[in-house]
C-alpha cells in the first residue's frame, strides 16, 4: 500500500509539473521579453504596443491565462513604462524618462471596431494606461479617413494610431486587385487621398500613421513580391529591386500629399516584421525605407509564436536580428515595438 501511495504521489507531482510548465510558456516569454526590453540592449527602443487579440484562434490576449495576465501586469507596472506622450511641433517624440506603453486593444478581427470600452477593458486588464490605441484603416470600401474611430480614441484621452491598409479584402499571399503600388504612384487614388489628408489636417490634435504594415512580409499585398519583386528593369533605378522601390515611392507619394494639404499633425511610422518573408536579398528592409526626410519613427513586429504547434522564438533573438538593420537605415530615428505577443501553448 505504501508503495502504491508513493507511486501515485509521484505521478501526481509529475503531471502537475508538466501542466504547470505548459501553462507558463507564455508567461515565461513575457517575462523574458520585458527583461530584454529593460536591459538597455536596444537604447533607441522608446515605445511598446502589445497586440491584444485572439486572432484566427490564436490566443494573443494578455488574459489568455491567469499566468500570462499576471506576468504582463507585473512587468508593465515598472515605472520605466510611461503613459504620457511628448510632442514637438505636432510630432510624437521619445520621452527621456521612459518607454511609452501602448496597445492594439482588441478592436476585433477586422482591426477597426474602435470603442472606448475596448480601450478601458484593456487598461483594466493591464492595470496600466496606454499612450496610443492602434487600429486599421482598411480600404475595403474605398479610401476614407476614419474620423469616427479617431475621435473615439481622442475623446478617450488616447492618441489615435492609424494603420493605412491598402487592401480590398483580407486575403493573404496574393496581389490586391485594386491597390497596387504602381497605381498609387501614378496618382489613380489622389482625389481620395487628398480628402483623407484634408480631414487629417483639420484635426485640432496630433495623430500617428503608418502605411503598409509589416511591408517585408509576403502575407500582405503591398509586399514587393506582388509589385515587381526582385526585378530591376521594369521601374525606376535599374540597380534597385522594383517591388520595394515601388512601395517606397508609393509611401513617399502619400506623405507628399498629406504635407501639401497641411497635415503636419501626423507622425509617420515605417513598420517591418522581425521575420521577413521571403528571405530573398531583394526583400531587405533597406530597399523599402522611404528615407529619413519622410519617416519619424521606425517600428517592428516581433511575435514569439502565432501557433501552439510551433516552437516559441525568443524576443531577444528576433530583436538581435532586426534591430541593427533598422539602426543602419535610420540611425537617428526612435524605434517602436509596434506589435508583439505570443500565443498560449
């Protein structure tokens, strides 16, 4: 009997230990990620923004488990993570006192269901306020300035951060049927973009904007793969890959329009993924970058894993790869961790 009891006790301990380890992979990743953020290894990292959504059955929310929630709360309560933004001439500037804490606070699968309650709910979970609320301006129904969403976020006391998403649908790994980079360059959408810019300029407060999220990822149609790829003789500089070059010029075109309409209240971000796809030389982020005269901040997406079937990738490994490349192309620009997260295992 004593042997049986001992055996049962041992089995119970092993089962508990196994479950405990499995449940805490996400929590461990969160702690290790914040340790790397706070380490000083990335001195120009001046903002972080958690992607709080259970996208496509992926449990990215900070409350996906009690352990994950406790880990996130414990880390962001550090006074290094600040909730008050600084601006200079209408532009967001880094704070000398810390790192901005922000989020995509679960604005739905379409990324544009913007409500004050969703912002409050995230801040209640995190037990920390956010500087900006990140959302998508999808062009599925045409190019329209998202005034209602912007006002909702502003009225909630947060900074609106608009992701300009040139897509007619949410299909991945294919060219968009309407919004190619060449058509943007050619001015096919200028009338709508001018109206977009005028509405932005009419705001009495600053906003943050990016065009072409995670541009070095082939899951989005603005990636170079669908706009000329690595060819060099169909557009522009014969020594420059056409796909990235078209994106660069399309982004410049949009910023030029906004400037001409007086939208000087926009802080412009350039956003890449830490894990590029494809890994071809022509898809290097340096070819996409619009230039320091156009961009105010550079940003990164860094996910530990989007599927429980994949092994998690350490945040430090991701940053050690992408951070030096961003510093090379934009040494004078602050860096934002625009999206980060990990699923439950």
